[in-house]
C-alpha cells in the first residue's frame, strides 16, 4: 500500500513534476498547465496553497507515475 500523500501547495507539486521532465507552458487564472515532450497528456495543476489529495492522486496517475515515484520527486 502506498504511503499517504502529504498536503502540498500547487508550486510544490509543479516543481516535483518539473523534476520528472514536465514544463509549465502557461498559467491561466489559478491553474498552471504542464506539458511534456513526446506526450499527448497535459496536467492542470491548481496554484493553491493546498492541493486536494484526490486532485494530486489524479495528477500523478495522468502523469503516468506511481505515488512512490512522485514522493521520490519531492526529495
């Protein structure tokens, strides 16, 4: 079973995904749009003080990562 996800800000989530090769291509309102070379997927990361755990789980899945891989990107 995966360890519980910490409560993170949108900026912390964005930095973790950038370590995995995602780039923030634009920001519209309170959402940062991340894309990755050779990938059709885009991630819409809310620029909030706290990103809901369910939203974070959905972003991790859309990025093709496991929760453990994502937690490793935080270090």
